[in-house]
C-alpha cells in the first residue's frame, strides 16, 4: 500500500523513528553513568555513592508515584504484595546496583558491563529450571556465541585478588538483576500498582538499605561540591529523567526493538571508557565484545517475540 503524504502511515513511521532516536539517547545517558561512577569512585565509597544516587532519584519520582489515584491503590496492598516489593527492592537495588558499584571499584567499566550482560543468559537458564521453558536452537546458539565472546575477551585468565573480588560482586549483581527481572515482570503483569509506583517503592526500599549498608561498612561519605553535583546529576538526569523517557519510548517500541537498542550500551560503554577513562580495547577484546553482543541478541529473540 502506498503511503499518502501526511497520512496515518507516515505519522506512525515518524513516531516510531522518533521513539528509536529517543531510546538511543536514553542509552547514551545510561552509558555515561558508567564513566561518572568510575570518576566518582575515586573519592566516594561505592555503596554509599549508589545509595545517595537512588535515594535522590526516589525523591524526584515520588510526586508522580504518590498521586491520589496511586496512593489509594497503595493503601490497599496486601502483606504478600508488600513482601514482593521489598524483595524486588533488595534484589534489584540493594544487591544489584550496589554490587555494580563495588565491582566498578575493582574492575574496568567494560569488563563489568560484559559480566552484567550475562543477565540475558541467566534469565533463560532460570526459565529452564523454574518455568520448564526450553530455549530454541537460536537461543542455544546465542548462549554458545555469548560464552565464546566472554572467553575471547578475558583469555588468558590471570586475575589479581582484587579482580576476583570485583568479578564476584559483578556476578552477584548479575544474578540479582536476573531474578529481579522475573519478579518485576510478575509484579507488573499482576497490575497491582502502576509501574511508576512499583519502581519508586522498590527503589526507595533498596536505596535506604544501601545507605544503611554503606553507613555501617564504609562510614558516612564526605561530599564536596563536585561530588554533590555528580550525585544530583546522576539522580535527576541519569535516573529519574532517563527512566521517564525510556517508559515513554515503550509506548511505541516493541520489546524486541527496546532490547536491541538497550544492547548498544555495551559498545557505547566501551567507547566512552576508552575516551574518558583510558580503557583501551585491543583486537582480541573487540572480537569478544562483538560476539557477546551477537549472543545476547540471539538469546533474547524468542522471548521478545512472545512479548511483542
């Protein structure tokens, strides 16, 4: 069918193109967070840094989550629903986000981002164990390519003790993100709360626990004006603002499209880390990075088609 200039199809195409560009813009904002975290960790303790960022982001989103209509629904939540929100907050924020910050204090940004990309594979494995969902041959191929990419990137394995600690925290963050992604989908599918309220409640719970954890293990962080600017910027722009824009793009993009756009962060982080942090990538590491990205995309193909 021929598109009529100014007709419905052209408007739809233009809306879709704008959503793609907006989603890419959001991923650039999120990728820049990795550089800012690495710079901030030079003077801030990791868990306290993460706790401050997500606490301030919660305050920014709070007015939208606690509108009168949403507040009435929150008051009617049952105890088991509160338990799920608390668990989600602990897994996705306290463990996953704090774990990411601690891992970044020990490892290069690209190495941590590669480890966290394991989430796509772990979700498939959890589906086999708990949901009896067997992967397609394409997903098995994706897992194989992903594994090969990690081997190529990290070989030969000669990590220091500090690097092993960073990898342990990155793996904990990956597992927590994987489990919380399944729990988060379950909570949102039940439609017991609007997504913004689910995010703010879980983020608020997780960030408070991060502040307690950081206060006990690291002490209260001493922030100068530079650190305050960085934390506020990351809370307002890289978290609250970017989260809002991403949700806006989800009204137009399919799950498959959003997933592929989100996967571009691996390349973006590598480029930004090279430019701003001096983290060089040789040919072998570059090949590994490409294989990991291809593997992640293949692993998500079947899942995303079902969710479109």
